[in-house]
């Protein structure tokens, strides 16, 4: 399995597709998932092209996870969440659909189930507002 530089997240990184940006540094980018399974569902990705955790350089993973923690803390605060779920899939058999390494960060409320994956994009205004809520506490 090799990295395909034409994947959708590579296009976001290149600025060829829009996203609701939450955080960016030299090595990583965090932005809203367009099909959020919970309010505040954010994706954190490394800028270096890696297919998933199986081929990524450990240094890339280390830097990425520090940003995941930063976003998890901020989204817990922004959404007054009871907990934060971190998810990550490797290869189609494990549920991966976009083949650029990414970590899901989902604020969770007690008793509130995740929304099912319907393939429907969320309202852009709502995504923009949620991105701003997280950015404002970073
Ligand atoms: P997975 O590969 O199963 O870990 O999930 C990929 C996630 O990426 C899924 O929750 C939906 C999200 N997604 C797919 N296409 C786009 C896109 O163009 N922009 C954004 N922001 N998210 C996307």
C-alpha cells in the first residue's frame, strides 16, 4: 500500500479544497470533519504524506498526537463535553475511507449517541461556528 498524493486531505493541505480550520502549525493541521458524528468533530492530520499509522514515521505520529491532545482539551472546554473520543482507522478493512493519516477528535456528552455516518455534509455555517468555538479556547 502506497501513499496517493491525490487524496482529498492532500488537496485540503495544498489549499485546493476548502476546510474549516481549527489549528495549524509547521507539521500539522486540524479542521472540522464535514460529516460530523458529534458536534465539534475535528480531524487532525500531519502535513507529511502518510497513508495511515502503519507507514507513518514515528516522529510524525509524535508531533501529531501532541496536537490531538491540544484539540481534545480545547474541544472539551469549548463544548463543555463530559468526555472526548479519539478514533483512528488503518486501511479499508478497519474503516479507513480517506488514505491520508488522520485522527478523529469527538467531544462526547453522557447519554448522547454518535450520529450515524449518512454520507451527508453538515451545514457549513454550523461547521464554521463550531470551528470558531474551538479556536477561541486554544
Ligand atoms: P475515516 O477515513 O473513516 O477515518 O474517515 C474520514 C472522515 O473524513 C469522515 O469522517 C468524513 C471526513 N471527510 C471526508 N471527506 C472530507 C472533506 O472533503 N472534508 C472534510 N473536512 N472532511 C471530510
